[in-house]
């Protein structure tokens, strides 16, 4: 009987080979840890890090997701789906950033206060459960943006394995896809509080309103977007390739009617489309 040909994986491109080399460095650093808690939001970066930690450490790693009003229902569902598919060990914990008036005030350091609370809770969990270290999913491209939460990570001595491996977003997507992770192409996400202009108090009621508004856009078939809440005005940012559809009269009417039903008096589509951290531009004017 003739033997069957051996199936071979496609030869990686030069870019993939470079990313795979960095992945080996990542695994080596993770294997050097006794045990690890991973801050897990369900986005591509934290999904990849949680998977890598689980692969390197097995039961000695645990992904931890913080529940609060700033974490959308959709993001929670995606996090639950990921751990169900991959088998990554995972737990939810509750954070209480809304008890901190400095967080509610929503100045430029809001993200710092949020991460400070998160890492406080994770440190308590680490002490109780005897985990040796805590890590989060900052990667090389994140250092180019305004991210005050990174200061909190440094103060709490939280590890940054993806950054230490010099992995950027595109490389992480390539590696996550090769690993068969369901979150490999997920659009960039952020907490709901990032939709509120600095100086406007952050409240659970307002975040719920934004969460429901973004659910409407998702139901209408949009993939990458933000609903920024400016008082009575909902400013919708759509990805460049989805912007034209947002101006379709039928779709625009549906967006206006449904978002007004949630309590917004005015609904508008931003002509510049979606851009990450668009509200940071307001800080430069102060």
C-alpha cells in the first residue's frame, strides 16, 4: 500500500517567523515564573497573554476579569466565550472604583485610579491564593498612546510579558490566529468610561446608557465603533470602511430613533470616523 503524503504546515513568512521568535521568548519568560495571575479583559492582547500563560504554566496560571459598571455586557460575554473555548482557568472579581471620588470625577488620571483599584484587588487575591506574580497585557504599540494606567502597573510591580517580548498588536494578532484563538481579529476595545469626556462625572447610569447604545450599533451590523456621550448628544464614531453605511438614510434614521429612545436628545455621526482615544485631544486644549 502506498504511504500517504505527510501534511505540512505552510512555511511562515518573514514577519510570522519574527513574531514566532518573540513568542518563544515570551514562553521562556512565563515558564520561569512560579505562578501567575493575568489581568484579563477579553480583548486580543489579554486573551493571547492568558492563553500563553495557561500553555506555559497550566494550573499555575489564572486569568482574572474585573466586574464593574465600566465593563460592558458584550465584553463580559466575549470573555466568557473565550475561556469556554480555550479552557483557560478564569475567575471574575469585583472592583469598586466608583467608591473613589477621584475616579468618578473623571480627570486625566481616571485610568490610573481604575488600574490602581484593579491591581489592589489582584494583589489581595494573589496573597490569599499564593500566586507569585501579576501580569497585564500591555504591548509595544500601547506605549505610543496616553495610558496613565501603566503608571499604576509600575507602582504595583505588575509584569508586562508582551512588552518585554517586544510584541506589537499586528504580531499578537498573527500569533493568536496561528493558535486558533477566537479573539485574534477582535476590534480594539476599552472600558465604557473611555466614552465620556474628561471632566464629566462617570456614573453607572450613564455607562449603562452608553452600553445599550453600542448594543444598538452592534445589532445594526457595525463592527468597529464608539458612542461618545457629550451630555444630551451621542457622537457616533464609525470605522472608515463603515462610515458610508452610517450615512445611509435608513440606517441613520434607525440609529437616531433608537438612541433617542435611550435618553439622548441628539444623535450625530462624527465625520472623522473612529479613532482610538479621540477624547485625549481635549486634554491638549487645556
